[in-house]
C-alpha cells in the first residue's frame, strides 16, 4: 500500500516539476528578451531553421489536408446539393483550426525535438555549465533566440499553410469534380472574415511559444548522458504536441 502511494505521489511531483520548469524557462525567456546584447545573427539563424527549413513539411501537410477536406466535404455536400459551399468550409476550417494546429504539431516534431537534443547535448557535455563559469546567462544566449524565432515564424508558416491548403482544396474540387473555378474561389472568400485569419495567426504564435519553451526546458534540464538526451527529445515532442492540443481548446474558446 505504501509503495503504491509512493509511486502515485511521485507522478504528481514529476508533473509539477515539469510545469515549474516550463513556466520558469518561459518567464526567463521573456525577461531576457529585451536585455542587451542582442545577437541578431543567432536570431536570424534560428528563424531560418524554424521557418525556411520547415516549409516543405508544412507544404505537404496542409496541401493534402486541404485536398482530403475538399474530397470528403464535396462527397458529403453532394447528398443535399450544397457542393458550392465546399470552398467556404475548406477556407474556414484551415484558417481557424487546421493550419495553425497542424503547423504547430509538425514544428513540434521537427523543431522542438531539435531544440531539446541540442540543449540536452550541451547540458550533458557541460557546455551550459561553462557558460555560467564565463558569466554568460545560458537562457539569454541559447533559449531566447529559439523562442523568439518560433513565435515570429509560426504565424508566417501558418499563412503559408492557409494558402497551400486552399489551393489543395481547389485542385480537388475543380480538377477532380469539375466544379466551377470562379464559384469555388468566390465562395472561398465570401464568408471568410479577417478575424478568422488573425485568430489562426494568434494561435500559431502561442503554439510557437509552447513548442519552443517545451523543447528548450526539456533540453536545459537533461540528465543521464546520451540516454537522457534521447529521453528529453522524445518527451519534448510528446509534451509539446499535448500542450498544443490542450491550449488550442482554450484559445478557441477565448477567440471565438
């Protein structure tokens, strides 16, 4: 009985430790963002890694998501002769929900894991301890550029995903089902409002904050050598994806 309670309590302790580390790294990142010196070269390098290098993954994901969504919607709307509204459904679904969430999940798998692996390797090889010895704040030097780049680039990737997904829906509706191209594009933007796009971009910025802070916190507190780096990388992807999905519900409730 005591052993079971001990394990149960340890689960709660570990969970609160994870949350504490997450919010500590996030608070430290925000505090150090406006402090000098500003390493613009490192910011640019991280923006290229988070943004430009993730474009192919977002392209394929959102393209085929838009195509599948148009395919399923067209088949369903055929039953009550509402095929003309397929473009509206694809556009609203992508801009409000699918593009920011899928972009966040893809970035968590690609970027968040890389951040955890890099910082975890630096931790186990004592490079982070060396920064402390040189009176250099590791959060300022290592974490802030990664978090800032993720917050800036995720909305741009989401915009790219919106455009590509709508294009994918158009290809299926017009190319496969011979829908009227002009009518499809007219209905695509007929019910689309500015708030639909901006809310998706706000979600994307929050998801960028979440996945980068999760990856950096897992890497920053890595223990256990090479095996610990592997655990941190895997956990960063899992937790980052879960945090994105959970926060998406609350963001949707607030924004709409």
